[in-house]
């Protein structure tokens, strides 16, 4: 592929944390980002509704010339990936499998079990697994490592992360943290209320498991990764905190292979609600200003 056009989809702003990781890895690509801000949060909705919204968004990105889709929303990846893949004839990368693999890699020195191949849902993901198989950690006889997955209610109820982790031989405990998305969107990333909420959630989680790694299974949580890490330390846990954004960007890069694209990155942003709010809030997630956002009406 010379200059790839990559569609990136999220229910709102959070997927910009994935785009943030993609930009330096695949420079010269044309990116089309769609945040379905009029219909977020997805994390509290049913599978049928999430799939309908996500498929509409995927079709829009494909109609705009996307040659590959990155489903940067954990909830849509967990509940609608198969529907999206059936709806558009281009490779689709979600965040769940890369996230689970990132957890496994973070645990490499501890991992005792032989990772098994999960059922590959597309040939592209299967290719990715083949590529990664060579770097999987060796077997040993240490204590089974555990992952704690923090995510939205819908993602947790789908058990997509647990299944992806178990397919790799990792034991996973999932915890829904529905209050964290609104706190992050409020900008309360370093706020006493957020720290109190984290303490309550993580106390509950640590009463159920002793994790070696905590995987942030929601696009918004990377913005409070430091507070999560600190709260874990305060509660006596030495678990490391990782997110799936970087691993997803690496998966996209692997799928694309070498590109000859050079020059400036171009980015077209669409939001289904206030473009001003998207540009303002989105710049916090992307880590740089978003100069132009177009309003898109996908219906109710
Ligand atoms: N983007 C969603 C996720 O990663 C969080 C926001 C929402 O619930 O829509 O799960």
C-alpha cells in the first residue's frame, strides 16, 4: 500500500488515544476519524444497539475511502466486531486481541502457561498472530499470572477480554467501572473525586484477584493511567498498568506492512454531535489541537 487511508472509529473522543499512537507509527497515511458523540456512551447499551451504531459508522468510513478500519472503541470491539467485519469488505482491527496480547507480553517473565492460538476471526488477525507467535514468552513453572481488566459495563458483560486472555493462557478478572468515562470527560483526571472512585473500584477488584497486570479496557482510562497506578500502589498492589492503544497501533502497522507513504499526515475528523466540543475535548485525548471537525448526521 502506498498511501493508506485508515478509518478510525470510536463512540466519541477516547479513540483518539489510539489515533495518537498510530500517527507516529504510520506517517504519511490519510486518517479519517469518526466519533459517534451523539450516541455515546456505548458502554451502557445493548449488543444490538452497539452493533447497529458501529456498523453505520463503519459503512460511513468505508464510503469515504477507508481501506482499513481500526475499531478504537473497546465496547464496539467487544460487542460488534463480527458485525462490522460482515458489513465492510476491508480489514478491520479491534482493540481486544491486541490488548490481551499486550497483557501477555507485559507478563512475559511470569507467564507459566503455553499460549494457545485463539480462533482467528479473520485471516488478517491470523496473520498477526502468526507473526507474534515467535515472540511469545517461554513456559515455566511459576504462579499463574493474572490480569485485571477494567472496562465499561457492556465490555465486561461480553467477556470478550476474558476470552481473549484465556485463549492466550492468561487468567483474567473483569471489573466494570462505569463512573470513569464521565469523570474523564469532565476533565477530572487528577481530582479527589476520581481518586475516591478509583479507590472504591480497585479495592473491590483486589478483593477478587491479585493481578500482575491491569489492562485498561476502555479508551478513556489511559488519561487516568497515572492515578490508577498510584491507587494500586496505595492499596498494596505492584501490578503494572497497560493499555491497548499502543498494541493496536502496532497491529495495524504489522497488517499494513511497509508503506512508501511520505510527507504530511492528513486527518479528517467527523463527529455526530457538537464539532466545537469534539475539537475542544478531543485535543486532550489526541495530545494536539484538532483544527477542523465536520458534523455528520447518522440518524438516531
Ligand atoms: N469508547 C468506549 C470504550 O472504549 C468508552 C465510551 C463509551 O462508553 O462509549 O469502551
